[in-house]
């Protein structure tokens, strides 16, 4: 009897596996069981509902090469990890979810898998990423200058003042750690660089771009603060004979934390940190320093505490141009750090406004005006500070700070990375005031 059952089992099993399902027919069947939407419908949904979860199920390599949809709701969860990671993004069964890929082959199966898991509000963006891109809609790419180490090549902001705008995203291997703005000013006798770059490689690449514009030497390299992306390229510039300048407190941070700063960058950039080493600034100042160059009046200022205690600014009073460093942000959510003095930052803002700058190059995001950086910096700080204070005044807990309505910021870059973290850090700073 046991032998008969075994033979019967093997027969059934063999028969089952011999009846293969055609993949195209399977996809056709699945598409009849899911809700498909087009580009116009996707845009309309994203515009109306900031809490829709949009999931790109392609591989990381595809996203690095081709880009991904640039909307605050967008997440990257590869198809092979979707069932295991969806809970991090969709907290309830009726969470609105839209999945997409490139050519509508993986995303229908992803949508069906989520429905099988019990999610009840799932749609598939059938047009796919390339249709979104062809429609001229916003998308994010990991590297805008793939022929060199910079994320993007320098642009001329005003005559003789250039800036290579960094990615408004976290530092990564793909953007070579170029996620802040690297600027330079051409005077009559020399060049002034603002920010050394996050590695020897980045510094050299920026210098190569400078040499395509002028053969004047780089005389000064100014570090906006002690963060790695501002100062780790300093040893390249020292080799070129430039004087490295920083705020006096930034120099203390570099001396104390140089190994930690280097190691953090090395974990991301790996071989791109070749020849990079930490060196100390040659010159420091406290409140104000005038640079000695011909044909340009350039002042270095420390207007007060902001993103950190040692952030400095470069002011050109004749052109009314301000390189604000991390005092001012554009396009993205700013980070609240452990040493960020939030109230001090807001007070410092009055000094920035008093300069009456015509053009502002912020620490992150493209050149703009005072109205724009106020929106992304002071207004954001005031809103978050006020809302967290309400939570504390009502005897709320940290979980309540996480629930603050931040939907107005969801389309800003780095929202996903920093929104909840900022709420937590503000709560921690205020709860014992």
C-alpha cells in the first residue's frame, strides 16, 4: 500500500510540474485582477494624497543608472524584498499603495502579491518609469556628471562666481559624497574656494574644472564647517599651496573627531577616499575675516549658531552675494543635529536678512533668494519648534511628536530620511527645558 501511494504521489507531482504556465499568459491574467493606472492618474493621486506610498520595485543598479520618480512619496523596495519590507512603509491594510517598474512586467506581479497579503488599496502604475520620464515629469538621478567625480558640474551664478551644486540627498558612493555645494570665486589675482570637498578625488575634480576656466592659483580654501563633505579634501588643496581657513571652533572639532569623520566617509565612499587624509586648517577666525585678493571684496563671517556652532558664511558686499553655507537650505529638509541650537539658529537668521543679499548660494540646493531659503530654513524650524512645543505642553510623549502633521514638507528632498528624526531631536531638546 505504501508503495502504491508513493507511486501515485510521484505521478501527480510529475504531472503538476510538467504543466508550466506561460509567463505572458500569467501576466495577462494578473493584469485583469489588479487596478492599473496611467501617468496622468498617478500624478493626480500624488498631488492629492501626500500619504500615498509609491514603490519602485526595480533593482538598485537600475535606479542608479536611469533614475527614479522624484516625489516625496517615492520609496525603493526591490521586488525580491517587497513582501518582507512593505510593513515598514504601509502601516495598515488600507494604506494607499502604488507600485511601478520600467516596462510593466514586475510591478503587476508585485501588486498582486500585496493584494494576496491582505492590502486592499493597491494600484499598479502600468505606464512605468520611462513614460514618466518621457513626459518631462521630475525624476531623481544618482549622478548628473557621470564623466567625473562631481555630482554636477559648476555653474556660473554671477560673473566670476561658480558653484557645483551637490545632490540634495544623503552622501552615497554614486554621488561620491558630493551632497553639498562647492563654490569658487575668481578674483583678479587668485581663486577662492568655498568648501574643500569630501575627498581628495572630489577636490582634484573641482580643481580640474576651475583650471578649465582660469589659470589663476587657488589662494584660499574656506571650510563652511567641520563636516566631512566640507573639509576632507583639504589635503589636496594644501598640496597646491592653498591656505585652509575655518572657524576656530571647527578646527577644534576636526582635531578631536578626525578619525570618526574620516571613518564615516570611508564606509560610504570606499576606494573613492584614495589619498584622502585629515589635515588641520592653516588659519582660523572667530567673527569676521577679510580675504586678501585683488579686485574683489570678500568677507568671511560667523553670524551665529545655526546648523552647528561653527558654520561660517562668505559675503561679497559689492555684488550682494552670500554663500550661506549650512545657515541656509533650499529644496530639501534640513537636519537637526545633536549640537544644533534651534532657537539660536532662528535668532541668527535676523542677521542673515539684515545683509539684504540679492543672491544666496545655500549650503544645499541651488542658488536662490531670501524668500526661498526662509521657507526651507527658518519657516521649517519655526513650524517644527511650535508643533513640538504643543506636544510637550499637552504632556505628550515622543510618539506624539512623530504624529505631527508634516504633509506640507513631504515633497521636499530628504523628507523620508529626516522628518521623524528631526521631530525626535527637537522633542529631546525641549522636553527638559
